[in-house]
């Protein structure tokens, strides 16, 4: 028994070593020598002990009911070959899974290194499998070379990936950009609506429930918008506003992490290692991403460099607000008290009184508006808490930012105005099971009757905002409506693995999200044009071009020339600069980052 437990300990700490190495791959700036104590305390020791216990239970079960080897491949360590095979398989699976998920979030050399490490671990697993099969089917045939091969393969599954981790490239030195003030050739309005997928729009257009979007299709251009996966609001919208991938702009999730014993911020931790459990046990703490997390200049910085004013309302990565030439309302505005808004959520702070008067509290939302989504004739105390999602987290904040943005836009009239509606995402998470009961099977008819139309009606509700913006377009203005990703039903396997005692599992998900959509209408937009092969990375280059600013060659996307009128394209050739990185970033407002709430409320 002691020898079986010894084999389990070896396999357990080898798996913990795989987790440490994978964590280092996802943190290119981390130095192993400096972070070694934290990696041991937060990852190697707890995962080594937990994995050893799990492998010990597996080994003892095999010892009780499994086959008896006449000669174990490694003398003195029974079942070591099998347990290290399981360890290598689990480690390789983690490497492949994280390679797929984070291929856009880590530098290209680290993507290549992670791919090579995953291949190496897979090969090590194949070698261990061969050694195990040899011992199982030819137990009497002793081979002196088998034991060294098993030890070498198991060791290589940890040492090899660590050796394949490249050194980070030094940050390139920026070249200052000298820009002359300019008058934009078009004024642009951007409205962000997350949670709206092409299939959702097509269904609404067929049913006639989305008249505002039907008008955009007839009078302007539209198309699907390829997103990033996993689709999370902060990295997706930072890519939209920078034209760069997360590996470049630095915003890779909802939060950054601090390991126990480390003073460094870790932008990513591996998927599949139960980070939530680590957080509850105190091994990891989280900090929300903020405006300080972004490493690439955003669209408003590019505009300000050419003395073009911008008004930005609510988007991810705008807290604390930056000192832009124009105005900015952070996505924490609706969560703060009236007194705190001026110091922490609005720039310039003297605008706070004007926008605070437009704040809508949940109790202020018109009951008639709520009744347009949900039948209020039956509202029993035992009903599920649907008001928190529909009223508190969707309607009240969306109305707040719509009204606050409208008053500032009317007062300052910036050439670029962008606002964001998050409510569609919220109701997608909460009410997808009612809208698509065929994917769940446990939706009561009464629930489907009351809540089955919430998602569709919320899209129509936001369509009223879209229609208002389109009606207000003036000559020389263009309206873009962008959804960074859609919502789909939570997969059955996630529902199956969900712990009944944990937090309620949302019924809608965008982890493996459907693509988003984009609509454009206004001066210079081709009527009836359909976008092909469009991506969220194209938004920033297209907006820069439409407004007459040069494109940066280090942006990943392209200009949507197919939606622009031929005369507009002939009159305005594309111009380039090497990068907008040389623009001095706008300083942040004086809000203290340490005083921010622990996590954004909108985090799903």
C-alpha cells in the first residue's frame, strides 16, 4: 500500500508541475525565479497534495480489483506507469484546452511554445501507454529498458514543457506621433448592444418584431461580426476600440489575479484548474480590470491626438474614467452614490450633477414598461427573482446611461459619441431557458408564458433607442450598431456538472458565443450592403477611416469598403501611420484603484 501511495504522490506532484508550467505560459512577463515561492504556495503544494490523494484513491482501487503485474514496469512503484499516464493525459488535455482558448491572448512565441509543449506531453503519454500495454499483455517478459523509459517519459512531461517556454520579447519603444488638428470628414455614433446574434436578428425580422433593425437593413448595411472566444465583455470591447488582439492590448478577462505570496498581477490563470475554488480557499484573489489594464491606445485617444472630441458612455474598461477631450461616463456610474459619481465615474467631474439627475433607480422604472415584458397579473412571492435581472440589472442601468449620454451629447455634441447597452446580455443570461425551452426540458408552461418573450421584447425595446438615434442623424453623420457577441443556451454538460448547492447557473452563455452583428446607416453608407467576413477587429479601422483619420498598420483588422459608397471611397484614399502606440495615453481621473468594488456587477 505504501508503494502505491508513493506512486500516487509522484504522479500527483508531476500534475501539479504541469499546472505551474501552464500558468507560466499564460503569464509571459512572470519570472520563475521571482515567482517561485508564490507558485509553490498557491499551486504546486495544494494541487500536488490534492492530486496525490486522488491518484492514491485510484491506485488503491486498482490494487484491490485491478490486474496483478508479475513485474511492474518500474520496480518498487506499482501502478506508477498507469498513474503517470493519467497525469500526462490530464496535463496534455489542459495544455490543449488552454491553447485553444487563449491563443489570441498570449504572444505568438508563447502560442508556438505552448503548442510544442502540448505535442510533447501527448507523445510522452503515448510512450507511457506503450509501456503500460507491454506490462499488461506481456507480464512475464522483463525488459530492463522499460523502467528508464517510463521515468524519462514522466519526467519529460514536466521538464520538457518548462524548457519550451520562451523568454518574453522586450517591449518595443514607441515613436511619438505628431498630429495636426483636423476636422473629421464624418461624425460617428456608435451604439453597443451585446447579446444580439445573427440568428436572433433573422428570427425577429421574419416575425416582424424588430422594426427598427429592419429599417437599418433596408436603409443601410449589415452583417455578421466574428467575435473572439471565449467571448468576455472586457477583452472583446477593448479589441473593438483598439483594433488589437488581447495579447497586444492586455485586457484578457473580467479580472486579474494575485497568487498567495505574490505581489504581481497575473492576467490569466489556466482554465480547468478550478480557479473559483482557489479563490474561496484564499489561494488566489481577484481584481477587476480597469482602464489601467489597457496597454494599447483606444479609439478616443487616437481621435484626441488629432484634436477630435469624443463622448464615451459606459463601456468596459472605462473605470476609472480617462481625462479625454470630451467626456466619459464609466461603467460603474450606476452603482455609485450621487456623491461618489463626480470623483469616481464621470469626467470632467463637474458634469456629474447634470448626469446624476438622469439616473434611474429600479423603483423608478415605469410599471407599464415592465408589464410590456412580463405579465404582472400573476406575481406571487414564490416566483423566481426575475425583477433583479430584468429591472435592477437591465432596464434601470440601460435607461440611466441612455438618458445621461443623451444630455451630454446634446450639450457637447462631440464628433464621436459611443454608448453601451448591457441589458440584452443580462436578459440573455437569465431568460434564454424561457425563450428556448426545447433546449432545457424542465421549463414549466407558466414560466414560458410569462417570461418566454423577454429576450425578444428587450431587443425590440433597444430598437426604439436605435430608431431614435437614426431619426436624429444629420448630414455628415453615420450610425453604427455593434453587438460583440451573441447568447446561446448553456450546454447540457455544464448543466450536468453544475453543483446544486452553488450559485444558480445562468441559462444563457457566451463562452463559446455565436458571432455578433453590425448595422451601419447614414451619410456615405451603401444602402442594402451586406458585410462579408467582418470581425470585431475591423471596427476601429473602419471608424477611423470614415472619420478621416489614418489607420495604424499594427491594427489587425480592415476597412469595410464594401459598405461604403463608391464616391466616398474615390474621394477619400486610405492613409496610414505605423502605430498609435506613440500617442501619450490620456491620464486617468483621480479615483483610487484600490477603492474600486471587488468585481464589476455585470460579470456573469
